[in-house]
């Protein structure tokens, strides 16, 4: 096959940041994706109506003139029902971070129990709950330990849509089928790499992210679920740009920058495994059904022609920097 196309690809988990970084990275997603779920963990989190509207405006300005829908989120805190009622049409969901678990999450939640009234109101108002599901346990076990919390949430709020963000384990893949109201996103790096790629040889800071990449059997389970477009699984890149001096430093920031190359890599990966027919569901249709959204119509053409990934984009090093990919975006096709 030499040509391939995707209709309205969606990135259901994306970090765009603010200021200069936003200006640099937003157009890269907006060129090839039809929309994305925009994460709220800015240095000052997006946790008020004002912050939300302000940030949405900045994002819309940064993506111009591309056709791209930013699906906004709020940073989880104890919101009351009146507030949620007022903002519910302006957001796709609310993102919960356990306090201190990752970048800019210091004001996250300390105890799930105290958030019960907010979960009830979200369930009633049909606002999805997006979760960074890691405990503060041993780094390799954080996600599997969190499954017990997902179970409690899924049982206590059976009509609340719960999205396990950026899953990294076989346990999370298995858990998808246990409860009707449980869904998940998976990143590009987690279907490709294991901890060995990050720290098995020389340390590779640009592959370091939270949750950390796990074991080969975890990676394989995630890859199979993606390749078969498990109907409860969506692509969410978790593309998380950090300037080079924050990555190549003592105290490396967590995040892999994949937005500019994710689609080309996915086309190559699905082709290699003979699963190209499933990519449309994984990249867009599943998310449309799960969230009940209709993204802008946008057709992205790909051609089988080598593409050399830039070494740096602005101050950020993308995944596969300086490497050759087998597929490139060809949006000038007739
Ligand atoms: O690696 C990560 N980077 N994981 C997260 O949860 C947050 C993200 C970021 O914002 O940099
Ligand atoms: Zn994230």
C-alpha cells in the first residue's frame, strides 16, 4: 500500500501548555488532528470558569487557521453542583490528578472520599471523569494499585463515565471489560516501548514519562488492544512538551513529545501488523462513540515516503528525533 487516509483523527489526551510553548506546539497537532482533549495542568491549573475561558481563547488563537476543535477540561477539585451545571457545556470532562503525582499536580486530590459530592454531581450532570490513575506506591506498581480505586469509583457511580488515562499495564487492559462505565486512553510510547527502552541502557530522558513504561507483557497487551481497536480504548498521545534543558538535566521532567509524529508512526505500526483497517476506529470513531462528540470533518492523507523527524522543534525534542519514518503526511493529494 502506498497511500492511506484517516478521517478526523482525534487526540484524546494532549498537553499544549501556555505562552510560547503553546504557540510552538498547538499548530503541530492542529495540522493533522481534527481535535484533542486539552489537559488542564498548567502552572496555575485550569480550575475556574475564567481560567477555562481564557485558556480556550488562547488555544483557539494558537491553532488558527487550522480546523481543529479543542475539547477543554477542568482540573479536578471539589466543585459544587451549581458551578458544574454552569460550565458543563464548555468542557468534555474533568481531569483528576492525585496530589503531587506528576507535572503541576501539587493541588490535586489528597483523598478520593472527600470528593464524593463532586463525583455525584458529575454523574448526574453526565460530565466524564478523566483520571491520572497512579498511587504513590512503588513506581512500577502505581497503576495496578490504583485499579482498586477505579473499581470503587466504577461501582459507586455506575453512570459516571470514567476514563483511565494513559494506561500502561495489562491489568488496566483487562479491567476495561469489567465495568460498563470504564474506558481508557493509550499513548503512542506505551504501545511501543518498555522500561528497558527508557533505562535499560544509557538513560533516555526523552522517553521518560508518567506513568513510566512497564514490562514487555504490558506493552504487548496495550499494543494488541490498540491494533484491534478495542471499543473502549481511544488514542490519547499524552504528548507533553518540556524544553530541552528540563529534560536533559539532573531531575528530568516527565513527558514524551509525540504530537508531530504520532499519526505517521501509527500508520506504519498498524500496517506492519496488518491492522490498518482498525486504525480509523482507534484514532477517531471509538472516541466519538464514547464521548458522544462530532469532530470537524477533516481528511488526512498519508503517503509511503520516508520522513526524517526533526532533531528539535523549537526547544523540544520529539520522539524519534532524527530518525526516519516510513510514512509521511501528504495533505496536498488530489
Ligand atoms: O509524563 C507526563 N507528563 N505525565 C503526566 O501525567 C503529565 C505530563 C506533563 O504534563 O508533563
Ligand atoms: Zn497527560
